[in-house]
C-alpha cells in the first residue's frame, strides 16, 4: 500500500472562524475513508481544499505525491462537490463527453465512457436530458457519474447519498463498494451506518480539529465485540460479565453491550452466540469491534 | 498551459452560441438588427455619399470630423459598415461576453472543470471561444455588407473583398480587450448582469472621473490607456493610423488577461 493523500498541518480560516486547525493525516491506497463530524465541523472545507477549490492559509497537501492542482492529477482525482450542478443548457451526454475529452479521451472513447458511467448510476435512459429536467436524486447521480469518468484513482464524494431515496442510496453504496478495489474513495456523510458498511478508516472532524480512527485496530491484548440484543433482558450485563474470556462490559445503549475480551480467546464470537442461545436471548446485531457511532461518540 | 484543453474549452464555447436554443435566438436577434442596419443606415447613406449633388457637402462635412479618407472610399457601404461596427461591436462584446465564468462559478460547474484543467486554461479557453464567436459574427456582417455593395456595383467586388478582410482583422483586434475586460469582471462580480453594470460604470463614470482628475493632475492621462477602446476615435478615420494604435488593444488584452489569471488563481470556487 502506498500513501495517496498526505495532509500536513493544514489550517484554513474564514475571517475569525477557524474552519480547519492544524489538520494532518494520510490515506493509503485501496482504503475507503469516511470523513465525519457535526454540521460546521469543516468537512466541506477540507473537501474543498483537497479538490483545490479553496486555498489553505497554511500547511501542505500532496495527492499521489503531487502538489494540489498539478496537471498530472487531472482525471486521477475526481469529486462530487456539494451543491455543484452541470450546465442546464446542455445535455448530460454532451457535458460528460466534454469532461472526458478534457481528461484526455478522444471523442469516441469519451462517448463510450459516458454511456458506461451513466449505466453505473442507473441513468442510461437520460443521455439527452438536461440537468434541470431531472429530480434532485437523479442530478446527484449524474454528478457521481462525472466523478467516475475515465480511470480515477481517488474519488471524493461529499454527501453522496443525501437526498436519495433508499433504493438509489443503496445502489450508490453498492457501486462504491464494488469499485473500492480499484478506486480509493473518501466519503463524507452523516449516515454512520452507511459509512460503517463502506469505510475502513475514519477521519473525525469537530470544530476544525481532526482525529483519525482505524476501524479494525486492536489495542493491547484485548479485542471488542458489540452485541445488540433484541430486548432488555434481566441481568444481561451481569451474566455477560461471567462469560469466560470477558475482561470488561460496558453498556453503550439500552440493549447494546460493548464486550472487551482477551484477544487470545479463539472463536469468542461463537462462544458468545452460544451463551446468548443458552440464556434464550434474541440478538439483533453482533459487530466485530466497536460500532462507528460508539467509536466516535462513546466517552468511556 | 495545455493547448489541447484550451482549444476544447474554446470549442465548447462555440456550441454555447451555435448549438443551444438561447444562442440561436441571440443569433436571430443579432441578424435582424444587422438586416435593419444594412437596409437603413447603410442602404440609405450610400446613395447620398455617391450622388454628385451631395458628395461635395459630405466630403466637406467628413473632412471637418476627420473622416475625409473614409468618405473617399469607393466602397461606401464598407465605409459606413466600418463606422457602425467600430462602435457597436465593442458594446455588443460587453453583452455577449458577460457570462464567461461567473454563471458556471455560481452554479458550481467550474468545480467539475477545475478537476480536469487549470484555471488559467479555463480563463484563456473561454476568452478564445468568445473571440472566435465575435470574429464569426464580424465576418458574417462584413460579408453581408460586401454582398450589398457587390449588388450595387459588381465592379467593386474584388477590391471590396480585400478591404473586407482588412476590416474583419481590424475589428477583431478592436474587440479583444473588451472580451478580456469582461473575463476579468466576471471573476470579480457575482452575476453577468453585475459585470455589465460594472463595465458600463467603468466606461461612463470612470471615464468622467478620470477626465476630471486629469484636469488637476495631467500626468494621470496615461490612465486612459487602461480603458479598452481608447484608440477608437483615432483609428475611425482609417487615415495614416500608426502601428502603436494597433498595439494598444493587444497590450490591454494581455494586461487584462494576466490580471484575470492572478485573480482567478487566488479566488475560491
């Protein structure tokens, strides 16, 4: 794996408001990275800096070992920027072909690629539509399609599934998942369940300050399992503590337990499920490690 | 700067005018206006200039306002075309080129483009596209005037053709800084309308203010060279126009584009 994004001590302020403060991180190739944080945390600012839309006040960014805006990045780094729209005077096909040609494809290749990406986002019947004839969700899918033109290596998607109906959101998620072996995605979203499914690496921004989380990190000699039960069973926490191999139990929500266990304990998950069966507990979900929500917001 | 991408951006601008409904409507309106110009001012003035009864008066009048050489042209239609086009095309350029980047910036379309080409390429490509559009329109109107003239006097066709080509070249040079000015104003303003308003204010209020100031500080007269079209009055006569006057639009265009590039590089998209 090689480093594809390297951000060093990046700061950006708007007047007196510090949008990004000394942000540093690296992203390795082949990883799908989530960028999360509350509204106004600086996610879109960070995206805008990475895409070269905004100039940082200080710090440096290297993408594929090149500085921001370097011509060799054209077509390799693509993005779905927030609130950006194609020109309503031209058909979608014409504009996507034009983008393809700018990326170095000839006209025939650009047309082929336009057909491919429109098929990928489920808009093969809308080649000749203009952008203002489409619904909000379809517009977003067109914008995702333009980000997939050519052979991008890094794709930044800012709120890719926001405003999409569940079926289309699911299709976009499966599209990201299917392409994630060839393309490194950086996703910003408020949907933690979505990010949980797609991302191996999380960048958490709050008030412009960043903290990074590795989803599958093992700390010391213990591992974690998050168990969500169907109901609030009597004495469940106490009984779980008695399970062999368990080091610590904490309750993140009403029916959700974070179980810390000895990493040397083999097949602990099966052991745990058998224990649930023994006590006649119905479980809803078992997560290997922490849920993303707990990882980000659990204080203890 | 990658010339392939600049050229592609310029070509896309052409389709904006020639392949969109709005563009075609604009061309239709433009054609109607020029049909009126060809029919009335040009069509009616030529018999007046050519008639022996009035030609002496016309020559004397033109001599007083420095247009003696122009009136002596046998291709009278082209002489009147030159005078009308010299002032109307720069004004027309301000309107036609009022949305080079501002609309795309407001809509976010520039964000898609800037991931595929540099900002310098976008600015220069759009400028080139607008210049090609204006050259096409200048060429169409000049050829239409040539046809009117050839219909009146077929003997003038050959000499008129070479003169038409010269006028097309000269008018194309004249409009260049106006397009570059709009490219720059587009980067400063938040809408194409505001760009037009700013341009009009620059040419009216700006000019008046500078005239007033130079009354007290004469050395500031050099600042008049900032205004595109500063040389129009001097070249209108077509009488021993110095090369320097033809250099001014090139220098102004270069300066405006360089300023535009600097502004564009530093601004957020």
